[in-house]
C-alpha cells in the first residue's frame, strides 16, 4: 500500500517499524512534536520507538520514508541508540495531547482532544495541522459529535497549560489496553509525573497492580505516596504478596505499618511473613502462593491448577504436594511434580504416585548466591522453600532471582541491545545526537 501524507496519531500506537531491508526493528510508542510560541501548528519531530529490548529511542521524521497501514518504513542510516528523553517545549502526542481539555476558539465551548492529524507539508516536513475534538455542550456537559478543526482554531495547548491542567485518560488507556503490563510500565515511566498519576488513578486496580510490579522502585514508591490510603491499600491487596512486600519495604516505617493495618487480614498476613526476611534471601524472594496439591489429588486436578491463565509461567512449572493444610505454611511437605511429568501421566492417577522426592529444597535464610547456585545446578525455574519443620512456606521463581541479580535501575535503563538488534538498527535510520 502506498504511503499517505495524513495520519492520525492514535493510529500510530504499536505500529511495527521496519528498516530498509524489511527487517522489523521495533514498535511506535509515541509521536514527538515541538510546540511553538505562536499559533502555528507544531512540527512533528519524530517517533518514540521501542525496540525488542524495551529500550525507547528517538527516530527523527527525516528518517521515515513512508507510513503505511500497519507499518512505518525507515531509510538507510544509523540510529542514535541513547534512551529517549523528552526536551523542553516537546510534547508527547499520545501521552500528553490526547484527552487534553481544550477550548474551541470560535464558540468558546470546552472540548476534549481525541486525536491529532499528522500532515506532510510541501517541504516534506510533518506537522500537527488538524485536531479531532469533541465539544461538551449544555449545562450537563453532554458530549457532542467529533469535529476536525485546524490547530489555530483550538486554545489551551501551550506547554504551561498542558502541564497544569487536569487531563482525561480515555484515549491513552485505549492505547495501553493492547499492551503488556511491562510495556505499559515502560510507557508510564516516560510520561510526565502529573500524567503518570492521572493514568494510575484511572486504571482498574488489578491492571494497575500488574503495571506497578514492573515499574522501577522509585516510581512505585512515589506512586503509592501520591495515591490516597484507600487506593494504595487496594493496590497492595491486588499485587502479588512478594511484590507488595518489596514495595512496602521501600516506604517509611510509619507508612508501612499504616498500610498493613488497613489491608484485609487475609491479604496482609502473607506480606507480613515475607517482610520478616531480608530481600536478598530465599525467604525474601519467595512467593507464599505456589501451586499446592494434596497427595490424593488426581493428575487431571493438578493440570487444571497449572492451566490457570493468570498463573505466572514460573509457578506453573511445578506442583508442590503437601499434607493439609494446603495454604502456606502447609502441612508436611512430601515432594513436587514437574509439569512435564504431569503431562506424561494418565489423568486419573494420583499426584502422590508421581512425586519427585529427591529435589533439594531451600531454607528461608539461604542468601541470594546460594539460591542462584541452586537454580543453576538443578536447571529449574521454580524451587520450594521449607522451614525447619519441613513445612512449605513458599516458592522462589527464577524471574525473582534475575530481578535481584540485575542492577537496581535495570527497569529504568532497559536491557543491553544484542549485536544482531544493534546491527539492524544501525542500518535502519539516523537519530539526532
């Protein structure tokens, strides 16, 4: 399909970015425009592209050869691989403009900006020439039809106004709805603080919990401190206990105790147990909610447990078999059944007959180095943590181990690019230094 000279910004979200040889090198996450002091339409400076390694870089519009349905094509050149950082007088079209409250100059009516059209000029530059807005009419603020107006027919889009005014989040949440939690967290981290808080307040608490678990610790702490006690409590209850414990450990003692007090007892109890352990031990790394079955459960029942779509991949790799009670701390630990064994056994057989009783367990005080050696030695993605009385108190998964082995700011800086990815990007397009 031939390229077009008018594209609506909301349609850019998630578009695949291809190099000159047709290799996929990333996805569009936002559009960067430069606001002008006068009423002229802002120039589109470039795109924020997220690579496979989650690093977000700036791609100048000069390197975009065409925009098609479902794809952005880049010219040959070299891209600047530095992490994208927003500059003064720059605006993120998806992150900051969409849902902005504006005024239609001709009527003085309040409106909401629902989209912005990127148009290519005769000089081959791109600019935000047209805006799609929805007026709010009448005393009750009923929503009117969407109309497309020129940039200079709208007021309320100066940098200071965008920074200070409250802003809706409907369009941005629509964009986020198709993204993984880790990608939403990355996008949220790049947003201005005010905008980040607006999105967090609007997200469903379960979705917010998934996103917050992927944010850098400093962002997590700032977000919880911003949210009211009720919302922060709901968030902590929706998070996995080990992630909630890690977050609470970053707060002041006063705030930590207050939030634990507000949490429902059944939600706070496992978190309190985790807080007793140092974060760099098996007890601090473990989740208290692994997959647990009694020995008289059938293979079919165990498979149904690990088939739960909401269960993390690491926890789904192993079923722990224990005497009642079946919640941590359990009765006596008997052994585990690996998912491969479950798949090979007749569904009517009992899990008690398929136990691996030889796999070593971890004590809660085991340091991170010992936990790392354990996973490397046994080629596992999940391992049991037992107390002195042979009760299962939790399980450590390899993702939590990696999380603590990586540098503290790894979520913020992204992962190093592979040679293959870097080579593909160097041929794809050039960025400004």
